[in-house]
């Protein structure tokens, strides 16, 4: 709570901050007289964008890949070592993102915060959906609440992606318990740069250095040259990670839920504009991808 006044000033001074917006903080008293504290955050992912793959990026390398068991889940949150192919954006976009990430991480460093992550959500561009998004957000999707970029697949193609991102989990300060954990991690890995836990200054520098290798600028970026996938062919430029889709009704504002292997799957609508056009463009039932939740599971 001591960070709240400066946090409010920061997000006011930088409306495009990538820091998650905290909306409420409250506690619930249980029947056993225990208090459970909760916070309410705004979503990193745009509700109109279907997230195919998501990453929790800290900039560390120690145990920072999803386990085989985690990869069995359709809602898996991948980690630093799982992001093989960097994402290319326009030079203007990369400059803006890196400038804001630098300001946001510097703010966290002044409050001795560490162990935060950049939550990255990637949505593959699909031919069947492209007109809908461009009608909603402009011919180059310049008014969209996400970034447009591409990843290069094994065939050397620029596979178009839509990307949402935001910094999460920044309430952890470098106190005694974390200092002890940092020492233990160094002993285990024999490297202070590999451990997830690190002093705020080191953590910030490592975090930024890693993102500079994964969010890259293409001086000749042209959205019209990007290759789009389709519902029938799901191959993309993201290290062969399998993408899942589900069939859903064609009506707008869908609210379908089902459980699959214990993981909640939700299907929702694309942007409202041009929804009729999308329904008329094909005789086949409309297909909707599973939007992943934007809160990765807590690490032990």
C-alpha cells in the first residue's frame, strides 16, 4: 500500500504504461476468522482478441520452461526459454514499447520490487478474421488496443501476429525471505544471472536485456506483406506450439463455457463490426479460438 501514491502518479503521467492497472484491494473474512486479501486487476488481454499462446517472461533462464505435463494443458503459460522466435514490429512500435518498459521497470526498481513478469499474449492472424479486425481498427489496425507484428517460421515466412502485453506480479519486494531465496538459487545454479529471484537493479537490467532480444524492430515493416494462417492450417512461427480451436455458434456476443481436462474454456465473439459479413463469407460454421486467461499459475 505504501507504493500506491507514486503508483497512481506513474500511471497518470504515463497513460500507456504497461503496468497492470490495480482496481481494488479488499479482504474476505472466513468463518474461521481468517482474512483472505484480494486485489482486482484489469486484464492485460483485449477481450476481442483470441489468445493462441501466452508467455510469462522474467528474463531468467533457471527452470524457465514449461514442463511436459504443463504442455498437455490447452491453457498452458509458457516461459522465457519457450519463446524461441522473436517478434518483429515496426521501428516506431519497438521504440515506444522499449521506452515505456524502461520507465516502468525503473519505477519498480525505485520501490525495490522484483520478480515481476511481462505477460505476453499472441494471437495468430487468420485469413477468415482479418477483414473483421481491419474494419474495426483501421487498414493497418493502427487504432487497435494491441500491437501488430510477425514471427518468422521454419519456412522463412513472416507469420502475422497480434500481441497484447503487460507487466504483472509487481507487489513482491526484495525483503529478507527473497534475499535468502536469492542466495539459495545462486548456490543451486552457480550463477546470479540465471536465478529468477534477484536484487531489483539486477532484475531490471536482466529483464530489459532479455526483452531487447525478443521484441525486435524491422525498418521495412509492412503489414500488407504478412502471411496469415487459416483455421484449416494452424502452422505458425512460434516454435511449433500446437494451437487449439473450438467450434462455436455464429451469433455475436457468444458466452459458451465448457470444462476440458479441468481447464475452463471460453468462446467469445470477435469485434462487433462486420460480424454479419463474417457469418456470410462461409457456409461452414464459424470457428472461434479459445481465449486464454491472463493470470498465469503462481509458481512455488
